[in-house]
């Protein structure tokens, strides 16, 4: 009777937490959309609508039109069109536009986008230019001019709170330019003669461009505030002895039911998706259908894995996913929450700059990344993790062999075979296996999007081979693991990237930190590996190490990387705490950043950057105690995860790793396997007795078991 009363009280506490969290979420939604005022508290009418309009202008000769002058070169007028487009953004013309539109000139942010055919590095904004762009993005009215490269036409794009205002500013820009040129001609003595005529090709047309933004912001703010409030409430309740009600499995676990010797569907689905990660260029494969979103191969397969996991979660018996929250779960959750929060806090600004839609589209991609971590951490049993790591090593070796073939024969088997195997409804992107980059290096990338991503993938699999060499009891096992390490290193160096040396070194140093003596015994093997790498990928090792010559460190790939730090200062200081919003920094509009750390700092601020670093560091810190325990069944797995996490953090300083799904998926599912080792779980054996797995709640010899009521209240999955 007392237990029933306690359960009823726990349910009432849980309902109170949910109710308070819902109230906080509603208030946050109102604040984010402006429908609730804070000082003083009051209800307000908020309008987040943004309208845009456009018109096109032909720069013509006068009095005879260029249409009737075949001998007149249009390229000369094209340059004049770009010049006149920039004249519109000058203060004298902006004053005229403002007077015609009935607004103040300082409320119009005007810019002229360069469309000249120049190298990308020269068109990327520097620090001063970017600061000016941020300043011009704040006013409620925006005016942008884009000239065409080969035609004497420039386009006028305007933005305002209403369609009528946007169209009015666009039309006023053309009329104001004519007035300015006429006045300039009068001052210079041209009289009625017009050397240049500005012909508007139709009146401006426009309309709303952000329908549903207010509801999207409100729902996002509600979700972030509700989830955070629930998490805080549950934490407080657990500190006071509250236990979540859980359902105990009805069936007993069968002996010998571990993957791959199992009929459970979920681990097989997970294994199939992992194979896609290593052997298919899935981000370059999409469904040939006219849909609002791009259906890449991973977005088609992962939902089936997630649905299988969800069905198993509500099922009975041995198929139920199990696990326990660890610091790795907390770190991944904190990173995801910071990503959503960064969009919520800057949603009104992103809505004004028309970048909110892009940020909202990037959030589901982040959720898909994290879903693989959750599935791996709960669906894979502790006794299955070693099998999954061996399976990962086999796939990585196959990937390495394909990269080596691409290096030696200029044939990318991953793209070619995907195109041949997949049915015609899928479209595989074309790839030139003999292409080179801007400094003449081969583009050897395997199934990855870029060579750097291939380096990240192979380096995270390298610790499986190294730890396997140290743990192998027989020479046959050592030789096989050594051959796997050799192939991984050879494929890494075959990418011709400096990261091919830095990433494996970070793995070796991590393993050496925890297992110095064991690794020193393998020192002679290192010389053998160097020779074999040179034989498997001739010239790759030397070509990679030569790039560290001080005389060759001034190449564009290095200078552009260092220039990024100064160029992004305005973005960093403008949104320092939480950034400008996850997924809102577009490469095409701003700069190509070659480090994930700068991406996180710009999009998620200092808090988000720390959350990203903690996500990788949590794997190392959580695994450290198990590694030190030298438990033969768990310590090797923890060491592999720690070395992979260090490698992931190292490559994140070398390129924007989260922009490429192969490496991100692989890191998160390997982090999930480590979390499955660290977090203990109760699994009934054949006699029905529950056992704890993990370092937590270890019972001293001779100590009594916990009471049945307490054991039943512990989470089972």
C-alpha cells in the first residue's frame, strides 16, 4: 500500500514538472515572437512578415539603343551597368530614394554584390567589409544591386515589412538614379543629351517571402524552453529521491543471442547503415524526385533504423533497447540544446536577413546525427560492442583498399559501383578521379565528400587496429591487425593532405598516453609499417611530409586558413555568447571556413564552442577510469573510443567536419558504443537474476543484494 502511494505521489510530481515546463515554454514562445512584452509584462501585436520585390534595369546607349547598334560591344555597357549599380548605393542616391519612399535614409541598408569572375579568395569579405555588411543588415529596409557579367543589365532586390513598401523602394531606386544622372549631366554641361539611358524592364513585383516564420519561431522556442525546464525539473526530483517508472522486460535474454548471431532486427539495421557510412558516397546520392527537400541516401535509410528502434522501445522482452545516461549523453544533449537555443535567441534577426529558413533546415540534420548516437548507445549490448568494432575495422579496411585503388589507378570504385548497383531512381553525382586542387594535389577522397573527410574517417578506425595489435594473443591476430593498420595509414597518406600525418599522430599519442609500455614494445613494427605504406602507396608518404617544409607553408591553403581568423572577428563579437544561429553561416554568402572551431564560434558562440569541445572531451574523460582499470572486456573498447574522440577533435581544427556527414556519423556511433560500455544496465540472465554491467554500483564481496523494490525501480533501458 505504501509503495502504491509513493508511485502516485511520484506521478503527481512528474505532472507538476510537465505543467511548469509547458508554461515556461509558452512564455518563451511569446517572448521570442514579440507577442509578450517583458518590461512591463503585457500582450503586444507582433508582425514578423518580410516582403521582397525585384526589378531589372537595362543600361542603354542614347539616343540610339544598343539593340540597333550591332557594332557596339555589350561588354563595355556591362561594366557601366555594374558601375551604375554601385552608384545607387551611394549616399546621394539613397537620399533621393528615401525621400521618394517617405522613410529615413539611415533605415535603408544598401549593398552592391560583386558578380565579377574573380578567384573566390578575392571575393570573400575581409574583416572591415564584413563589419560593414553586418551594419547594413540591421535597418528594416534593404536594397541590393546585382549586375550581370556579360549583359548590360543589373537587378534591384529590395526588402521591407510590406509588399507595397518593397515595390516602392525598387521603383524609387530606378527613378532616383535617373534624377541623379540628369542632375550630374546638367552640372557637366550635357544639357538634354543623354549618353546613358536607364531603362526599367517592367515595374517592380514582389510579395511575402517568410510565410509561417512566426509559428516556426514560436514552436522552436517552446520546444527549447520546455525541454530545458523538464530536464531541470527531473534533475531536482531525482536529487530528492524520485525514480522514473519503468517497465521491466517480460522475456528473459537468450544465451548466444548477441549480434551477429541473433535474429533481432535492430542491430542488423544498424550494421547495414554503418556499412553505408563506410562504403557509399551517400551524401552524393539522392532520390530523383521533385520534393521540397533533397532526399539523400542516408535520409532514406536512417528513418527506417529509427522506426525499428522506436518499435523495439515499446516492445516486450529481449528486443527492448537498454542503456543508462552517461556524461557522454549529457555532452551530446547539451550540444544539441545549444544549437537549438542559438537559433531561438537570434531568430528575429535571422528572419530579417532571410536566413531563418536555412537554419531551420539544418536542425533536422543535426537531429539525424544525434539519433545515430542514441540508437548505438541503447541498441548495442555490451557483449556486442567488440563485434561491432571488428565489423567497423573490416569496413574501414575495405574503404582504405578502395582509396588506394583510386590513388594508383585514378578510379573511384565507390562512386562507380554505387551508380551501377543502385536502381535508376537514384542519381549519383559525377566525380573526376584525376582532378587536382588549387595547388596541384590529387583529389583522392574515396566515398567521402573531400579528402580531409576521408582522413578523418580512417583515423577514427585506426585505434581499433592499434589496440587489436596490443591485445592479440597470437601472432596471426597481430599480423592481421598490423596489416589493417598498414592499409589504413597508406590510404590516409594517399589523400595528399597534411592532416594525413596529424590525425594518425594524435591517435598514436593518445594510445601511448594510456598504454606507454605496450606501445613501446611495438616500436619495431612502426618501421615495418613505414616500409609497407611506401610499397602500397608509392610516393604518398614523401609527398605528404614534404608539405611541412617551411618553404611550402605559404601556399594558399595555409594563408587562407590563417586569414579566416581576422575576417570573422565582426561575426564573433556581434553574437559572442550564443552565436548567430546553427546553420546560418552560408559559405556562398560569406567565407569558406577551414576549421570547425570557427564555425561553432560564429554560429553558436562561446557557449556552443565549449559544448562542442566538451562533446569530444566527454568521451575521453568518461573512458579514462575504465581504461585505467585495465578490465580486459571493457578497457580496450574505452581506449578505442578515447583515441577516436581525440582524432575527431584534432581534425575539427583542420576543416569544417560537421559539414561532412561521413565523419560526423562515424564519430557519434563510436561515441555511442563507448557510452554503452560506460553506462551499466540490468539484464536478466537465464535464471531471471538481474546483473549490473559497468563500473557503477559495484558491490563489495559479501555485501547483501539490494531489496527487490529498489532493484525494480532502477532503469532497465
